[in-house]
C-alpha cells in the first residue's frame, strides 16, 4: 500500500469534514495534578464526544496510562491507543487477546493457532507489541502487575482477564520502565476494569463457522451493588465461562494432508508410518542389506499386514489428520472488585481474580526409531519378524558371502497403540490486589499489595526407553504365538517386572499389555508454579506554583519478589523417556525500587502557545540478580492552538532477565559443530587458516608437520560437547525509545480526533544465543570475547573440545514507524435519531531491523508479510446507529510482501508461493438494544469467506498443522449470536 496515497486520501477526507460551520465545543485547560494510581477516564484516543465527567462521577482528575500524574484533560504525554467498551462489544469476541490483536501495533504473540506443539503453554494467549517479543510487553490491570503465564516469564496470559469486567484497554507505545518498572520496553497494555455496577447483567453467546465446526460458547454474569451507610462502598463480581472447541487441521482443505513445497498428499506423508518402516542392516557399520525381492533392504506392510518390499508412495503417515489448527480452550473466571470509604479521605479497595483454564493439544503419535531407544535395531531372532523376511535373512546369513549377512533390523514407526503424546493442560491463576488510597491535603497517596500465583500442570504419556528396549528383545519359548506365554521378553529381570513383548511389525499389532509395560511408570508431566509479590506506595501533588500552573510531582517506592518452580518428572530429568533430558527450573529474585515523576508547566495563554510544559520520570532499581538499574524518560507538550497539540518523549527503559533466562539449568549437548580449522594446511592462505595457525597447538602441529593437514577424526568431532540454557551472568536489556506526535481535536468539528505519532525503538543487549559453529568461526576472525568465551580448545592438540550456546546479551532490535488514528462521532439526523461513528487506526512501518550478534549482518524485515512486519496495516470500523439498532462494519488490512526474506528456490512455482498478496478481512455486527435491559446481536466474521494463502510448513516454517501463516484468518466465515440482559 502506498503511504503517499493514503496520506492524500486522509487529507481529502479531512477537507470534506471541514465545512464552514463552526460548532462550539468546550476544551479543558491542560492543568495537571499528581496523584495515586486510580485509572478513570480514557486518555488521548478516547472518544472525543466523551469527557472526564461522562465516565467518572464528579469529573475528578484521573491517572492516564503511561504516567502516575493525574490529568484533567484527555491528552497524554505519550502515545496511547484506547479500545473502549463499545469497540470490545462490537467484536463479539470473548477473549481480550483476540480483540487486541486487531490493533496494527500488536504482533501475533502466542495464540490458540500456534501453541499446539508446545510442551507447556498450550492454549495460552500472550500479546506482543511491535513484534518485539511478549516478554518485552508489560501487561497491567488497573495500572498494577499481573502474574506471568509461562514458567519464569512475565508474559501475561490474557485468558485470565474477564472481558465483561473491562471498561477499556490502553496500549502505550515504547519504553515506560521509569513509570512501571522492568519489561515495559516495547510498551504497556493496561486493562482498566469497571469500578461501579448496579444490578445484574447476563451475557450469553454462541459461535460456529459456516462449515459447522469451530464452535464456541460463552456465558458471563456480572453483578454489583452499593455497600454500607450512605453507599460508602460498592462491590462487583463477575463469573465467566467460555469454551472454544478448537479446529482440526483435517477440517480445512488447505491443511487436511501433509504438504511439502507444491505437493500435498501421500507423496508428502511421513516415513514414520503407523505400520512401521524397517530396514535390514549388517556389518560393523550397520549398512543396508538389499536381500529382499527387487534388491530391497526396506520393507513395510499393507493394511492386511502382508509384507511390502520397499516403501511405496502413500504408505507413510498423514500427520495433519491428527493435528489442530486451533487448540480448544475452556475457561472459568471468577472476579471481584470492592471499594469502601473508610473515611472521607481514605478508601480501601480489593481486586480479586481466579481463573481455571483447560486446554489440550492434538498431535500425531510420536515418531520413534531404534536410535531414539538406544538400540541398533530389532534382533534377527525376534519371533514377530514376518516369515518371508525371516527366510530371506536365514538364506543370506547361511551363504558364503559375509557382505550379505544381516545382524539387526532398523526401524522407524509411529507409536500408535503405544502412547499418546498430546499435551493436556490444567492451569489455575490467582491474583489479589488490595490497599488503601486517599487524600492528604493537596496531596493524594496510595499503598498497594499485589499477590499473584500460577499453577500450570501439563501432562502427557511417554515411554520408558529401558522398558521399550526390553520389550523389543523378545524370544520364542513355546510352539504357539500366544504373547506372554509362547513369546516372552528375553530379560529375566524384565519379565519379573511385567515385561510383555512389543510387536511393531504391521498395523494394530501392539498388545495392550505391552503398551502398558513400556509406558513410563512415572507419567510425563511439567508442574509450573509462578509466584509474585508486589508492594507499592506513592504520594503526589503540587510542589510549587509557577506562572503557568502548578508543578506536579509523584514519588514512591516498590518492592517486588518473583519465584518460579518448574518441576518435571524424574524420567525427563534423567533422560529415560523419549524426549531430551531436561532439568527442573528453580529460581527467584527480588527488586527494590524508588521512582518519581514531574510535570512542569512553563508557558500558558501566549501567542501560538496555549500551553507548553515539560515532564519526566525516573526509577532506580536494585535487583538481587543483576544489581543496579536506572530508567528514565523526558518529554514535552505544546498546545499551539485550541485542540492542536504536539508531544514528544524520549525514554530509556529496561528488561531485567527473568528467572527462566537466569536459572534454567544448562543442559549438555553433543550437537554437530564445524571447526573452520579442520582440514587446513600450512600453505592455506585464507584469513581463517591464518587465524587457525596462530593458535599455539595448531601452530606447533605445522612446525612439526609442515606438509601435514590439521584434521579431526570422527571420534574427535563426536566428542565435542557443550552446554545450553540459562546464564546467571546475564545483565538487563536496554530499550531506547523516542516518539514525536500531534493530536488534533478541532472545536468546529465536534467528535473529531486525529493523532499521528512517530515511534523509534532500539533494544540493545537483547538476550539471545549465538550458534555454536558461528562462535567458533567468529572467535577465529574477531577474537571477540562474546564468541571466544563460548569456545574451548585443547591446549595439547588445538582441537575444539567444547562449545557453549547459553543465553547471553548479544542481539539488537530496531523498529520505527508512524501510527495514525482518526476517530469521528457525529449525529446525522437523516432518518431520525441516527449517528455515525468511525474508528480508523493505521500503522506504517519504516524499519524492523535485527542483528543477532555484534558481527552479524543487520537484517531489515520491514515489508515482509505478517503482524508486526507488513509495511502497512490498518483497522477501520464504521458504525451506523438508528434508534435502538446499530450496524457495524470492520475492515482489517495487511499489506503483502515476501513471507520469508531472501527466500530462494530452484522451482519458480515454489518461489512464487513466497509472495503474499495484500490481505483484506471484513467483519460485521448487527445489534439491537431493545431497551436498557435487553440487547441482541449477530456477528459475521470474515464476511467474504477469505481463504488463507498456501504457505506449507516445508519450506516456509509456518506453524505445524496449518500449511499457512497464523496471521491469516484460519476458520473461514463464522457466525456469533448473543444476548445481553440486565436486571
């Protein structure tokens, strides 16, 4: 999409709105006062037809997200996007995460459509501002922290936010650590809850796709009442139940079968087949023995379990038949808010949330081969070997040619009938925020304690590889074929423990008793517990009076402690099941912080300056893990004319390493690496060879062997180990953000708001890893410690003996762009009491640059396709209302581009797949508010039934089971019907 064309169109639309008539509208003066963290009226992007007094009784000053200083006006010193209750209701969506992903500033994050293959986190919904990573987005509820949803991570699971309790959602661009602390590097999302409800409201809805699947259901009950003498308090509660039944890959033609490049169907099926794929092997190096008819070494089975020599096309396994496009999620949430005026100047409050979330993955049976079990193969005396194969082995082993001899049968097979590896999740989250707030003369204060706890229990089935090997090692002891009687496990001790032989040859051949035996005695599980304690106190008010107004200030302190215990089952800890060996994660940290803010008015009511002021914030943090950190920001506001305001802000923010990054136990790995020194000679003049010969042992080798070649043996290469995992030496990431913007709310066009904000975010020392082979190469060429600290060489031979790939502060991210907002609300009076509301949000991305390490090439991904990467993205909603009926139409747009940057394929047709076209999506809602007590609504999402573009996982790396990108709508046209009743 061409930015100039859009700007021209916007200018034309604005010109049409600028009719000669001048409508009066009162604009508030930009006075500010400092205060507590209560959040009331919406900030900069609030509907311009609303004022503070519309949303808060008494029209008092409120805290705008992005600052703790109270303001009377709707303007904010930093760019804030607001999603209000009207917009939330218009989407018909039950999860606030799905609602916010429609914003142009929000990346994809974690969703139901890309968490099916996670070992933990299945069904989680985590938001990702500017596509800089969910861990760099700080999520708040009423301006206070919420417990993280992943093990040892601050990313919040939006499944825990009750949608019907939310009054509005504020999204702040850029660093805000000086105000809120760590993690606010990409920005802040603040869910502002309702603070007063009278009566009972029930909302229920059901949704289904046009194809009759992907059903979802929701019931929400919200109640509130005043409390105490003279209604000094109030209490609100909400119960929400919703269930999304998910969607199988097989239910959509694009993903019904495994795909690779241009081919979907049997030719792309996995060779880990349900009936098994077997290969005859022999010799010391276990090479293939092609002794079967047709000179085959491989055999498999027909559906009737007759032997097939070779492995024909179509005999593999269609994995997509078992996978999910979208995982099912069922939520139950109970939330409550209570406020009580202890005195005229002191109010006590409490917010409480409990959520129980269930989800599950659906994966194809695990693919296991003999190497995964730690055996060379199945013994040639195994009684389950088909007769024709056994005869061929006997003939080959009895002839005079030892090169034909077969010693074992290698295998690869799906574990169908043995165990189900699909993850099942039960997730419980508790959060309580309580405290006191009040006034002290001209000052106001608050003191808050927040407690959060997550228990995320993940369970699945797996095998004990020792038992699996025992069950494969079967012998015949009787004349019949009765498993457990005539055919038994060879190992006596294993038989004593209940070993039953495992027959892998063919379809449905596994004895249930054998499956039960080989399954892990200790079920595979992961029990995650996150705990958070936060104590905050602040006080604010006017410090001094200047010619332009009061200098406002806030000072405060905060203490936060976070702890994670990620407890894995003992077989995972010891590497005795089919997965990798992984240790438990146990870690904690605390941080003590002091913070402050200032707002200084400098000029007022002068020529071309109705208001000019400066603002700033600072926070000093003392972490138990990384020591001292300082964050700050500074900005200015300039209202040139009534309704025309410019703003700018510069911020230095931080993200401290979380407990997972710090304390994940390093795990040993023997993954293959390449040393550029391998194979060099004394005459090699390349820069790499010269650097290699500078290494003392290698130089000594060539001094003694001038005509020799420095060369590794196979055993040398296979013995190179290394460690990956957490790193307690990590330091904080640093984000530097500046924003420049303008807001325009002309008095002569009531209901019009226009904002434009340029943002520029740079994150340095981002926590990441460096590839182990790259560390070896760059250590030779640069000698930089960031690489060389990972590489260990033998002081005797010069051979690499160990290369680590632990987390370090090494990467850099840079992103910049401009956000536009146009909101317009107007009474039309054309057909009666009718009105029009327009909400338009647009982001143009200039750059999205990543650099993996200091010597790596910086790569700009701006203009590739996807949330956070498309060059242009907008979301526009127009709502026409007449009496009690309203019709809303929403259009979402993602500009096209290459899906994978610098993608190359020798096949022009595959290359063409990488070019994604502009993507348009349309949604609609019809709503009838029959009276103040009863509403009925119908939503149609993806009205035009827009199909996703084919982007197979091979070679594009799209989420498994989709064969396209999760940035597209994956369901097709779908319908939602709902009712809302108030009592």
